C-alpha cells in the first residue's frame, strides 16, 4: 500500500467508472481459459498496465520475463494513481483494453462488480500454492465465490519499533505492544527520554495514510467501520467501542505531547523522516517507507509487530496489488503466463528489494527470513490481514473532505470524539447509500 493510501483519488475517477462501464463492460468477450495451451503457448505482445506507485515492483520482473523466453514480449505502462481508474474505465468503454492490469487491490473490486474482469477461479485453483496466497487480496477480487484477480505484491501496514529507544526506556517490545494501554504507556516512557525523542508519530493531515495505519487497531477488535454486504452497506461508527477507544488513544498521544507537533499538519509528504532520523520509538507505517534510504544501523535496530486493538488482538492493512485480466484482452493467454511467472517463488522472493512484501506465505525460508526480517510478521500471520470490501473506499477514506479524515481530526485535535463519531456515521451512511442507488 503505497501512494494510493497516502494520495487522493478524485471523485471524477469514480464518476468516469460509473458512466463508462455499465454501457459496455458486460459485452466485452471473456477469454476461453480452458483452451488448449492457455497460459503456456501464447506469442506476441502482452500489454500490462501498472500503478506508478508500485512500478518498481514490476520493472525488473518484466525484464526477467522477457529475457526468460522468446515467444512473448511484455510492454509495461505505468499509470499515475489519480488517473488509473479513469483511464481503465475509458479503455473499457473504447473496447481497447490492456491484456493485464496490476491494480490497487481496493480498486480491483470496483471493476469486478462492473463485470469488467475475467473469471480466473479455475486457473487460480489450479495453482499448487493457491492456499498460500494472501486471503485479504483475494477477498477484494472475489464475488459470489468466483475470483477475478490474483494477488501479486503486498504493501502492508505494521508497527515498526526502534529497539534502541525501547531499551533506553527499559521496555520489552512484546509487553509494550499488546494493546492500546500498553502502547500509550510505552509512548510516555520513550518520550520521557527527553530532547526531540517522541514515543509515536502519525501524519495527521494525510487521509489515506491514516486509513492505512489507524483502521487496523479497529479490525484487531473483530469489527469494522462499515457493516453489511456490498450493495447494502451502512456505517458502523457511532457507538462502536473499538472506534471510540482508538480515537481516545490518538487524542491522548496528541494532548500529552507524545508525538511531534508537526504531526498536526503532516500530509505524509515527508512520512517516516522522523523515524528514520532515530527520534521515534513506534512508527505505524509500511516496509518501504520505513526502510527506504534509512541508515542500515537503524534498520538493523528495528523490529516489527502487528497493530493491536484496544483489548488485544492483532491486524494489518492488506494493501498492495492484484493482477486482473480485463474482458476483451487480446492476449489473455500471454497475460496469464506472465502472472504465473510473477507468482513464482523466485520472483516473489525478490519483492522486498523494491520495498514490497510477497503474497505467498511459502516464500519464507531460513534464508529469506534472515535477509528480510521486517516483512515477516504479515507473511507469518496472513489471516490477520484485512481490507474493507466496499465500493466506497475512496470517497470515505481517500478524499480530504471525506468523513474519515474529518472525524479523525475533530476527535484527535479538537477532542470532540462523540460528536465526531456521530458526524462520521451520517457521512458514511450517505456515501454508502449513494453506492446502493
């Protein structure tokens, strides 16, 4: 989960999707995935679109695939985050789709529900490692038991801890990260070390990033901020104890000065700089933000835990990319061959080099664990990963004027927690109601 969690996907994108797809997506032909040689004997060119935010996770992959055989050539086209949904919807309307899309797993659901992607259920079931694939990613590409996409790379949220500061504060990482009370106590003790050291940090004005790192505290309590099945959803905010406790936790962090004052206006443009400078004890973020351009000594002193709930439990945001074959693709067979190459253990094992986490849990070997210890917790506990299954995620969580950021800022910085939750409940219900209409 990279830029899409931190950036803004404009409502115009969703409007384009709504107007473009109903008229034509269902009439685009589906590939015959049972044809002899499907996925093994294709020739020609495979046009692949990827998110610019995760381009580094595919560039080397494409080069290795093209060098591995001489029947197929993959052409990779990166698409900026704010244009992806609109461009793909427009391509479907024009009946000129790419052969494969590497798409944010949250947004894959938008196209699955518009009948724009090919049914890959039987192909996925035929993979010898299907039960090792990230269930959170798969859930966002599944409707009525049929799968229309397959995970490729993960971008997960987790809690990164500076063990140097924990040791100076006399804290045990495991004991200090079991629930919200223990986190708050640890943040106080680390901040008490003095100077510009703080126990915690968060981008207080970055709607997508906050959704990425704050929601898992709620999910760890086995609840969500949205209830119901897609098409019949409402908010689950007001009166939700888990939501209230999380907002109280962040309010205490702010009021007690346990976070840098810059957090108030932080839009994530410099996300992680304070942690990488060694000044922060606990940093909810992802692997790439934490480790990119970081001092190797700090990375070596960092350990990772999944994000706890107010009374325990663990969870993480199952972000990243799904690979989907649009209906109407001219080289679906070649696209599937590239997909299986991308899911090979050799390719999956290389993903951390680009800042991402594999989606196959069986990638973990002693060698892999020793080389990439900071990506292990989500891999070893895939069942704790989750991402909301809704068609309204972008309007609720990625819009700067959406109910999520409005609630968070009113609760945390103004202290009006109950009023903020009531206002958010109305906002969630309104947006989710529009999705039903």
